[in-house]
């Protein structure tokens, strides 16, 4: 998918609103900035990736136990407990 936001020139004589209309994109998508993943989740994902490479047959309960040993409390739905 092409990101048309790169085609918008903020300092142009044509307003951002008009440029968005011409490109048929929402203005909100032009201003949107991704927050990214929080550091705690990134660390948990890194640990889980490493663990599953070492023990490919590990299941959800084993993964949760491993995280608890590292003092990371996560529910099965990947939200903090």
C-alpha cells in the first residue's frame, strides 16, 4: 500500500485540507503519529522470542511461568495483570 502522506507538502500554497482531498485521504491520517509499543511489552516479547527458540514445544502455561520467574506479570491475553 502506498503512503500518500509523503506527497503532502505542509508549506505549499495549497492547504493541507485541499491536498488531502485531492489525494483522497483523511486529514487525521496525515497528522497521525504511531505511539509504538511500550518498553515493558517489548522486553516481554524479546524474552518470549528467546524462550520459544530454546524450547519450541513450550505452551502458554510454560511461557507465563517463565515470565513470572522474570517478575513480569502478564495475562494470557497479553495485558498486564
